[in-house]
């Protein structure tokens, strides 16, 4: 078995990477359409199988997500037909509106995530370190305070200030993308 990872990713590893990156969004989309966790999980599993059978490397991650949501939509419809329409499905017009709204929500979440990453890059190194300790390492505020040699109150205040800065920055970046 060749474990050389220097070459281009093979079809399987590219699919797995993209699927794992978007699985939560695909599940959320399906859940929006069916409103039932058990059915959503069944449909997600079937969607993944269909996606794997039909997978061709996409030109972009967004293209992959759009394609995945389209397959999920068809699988929701197929699932409802297999269950004798026991799922609370709506008219095709309402389903199309739900689908469009869910797809926009997924895309909006991507924009928020991109804006957050960009805003974090703009922070001072000291502030980035506080965020890293608190969220990546998962330390409590008391643990962060002990690590950086500051009082718990000072760390709470610093985190609140950082959160506010990030909120303002994210809103500004989202407003800029809406103007484009």
C-alpha cells in the first residue's frame, strides 16, 4: 500500500474531506425539510451513499455543497414516497421555498465563519492567545487566568472586549459582502 501523500488527493479522500466538512450543514438542511431527527439521519445516510456513487471532484467547495443539498432534497422526496408520504411534506412550491431558505442559511453561515476567521486574524497576538487558550484548549476562564497570570475578572473583561470587537468586525464584513 502506497501511503505517499505528496500527490493529488484521490477521489475517495477528496470526497471524505468534503463530506466531513459539510456533513453538519447537509444534516441541518435535511432536518429543516423533515423536522424529525430519526428521519433526517436515515436520509443523510442515503444521501451520502448517492453522493459517493455520483461523486466527481468539484471545481469549488461551494459547488460541492450546492450539489450535496440538491441530492439531499431528492432523497427527502424519495424518503417521503417510501414511507407513503407520512412525512409532513408540503406542496412543491413550499418545499422549494424551504429549500431556498435553508440553502441561503447554509451559505450565510459560511460567510459568518469566513468573516470570523478574517476578524480573528486582525486581533492582537495577545488577544488571539486568550481566545486560543479559552476555546481551542478548552480551559475555563480561571484556567486561562492562571495561564496568563491575570485575575479572573481581568480575563472575563478581556474576553468580553474581544467578543465585542469580533461582533462589530463580523457585522462590518457581512455588510461589505451584501454590497457586492
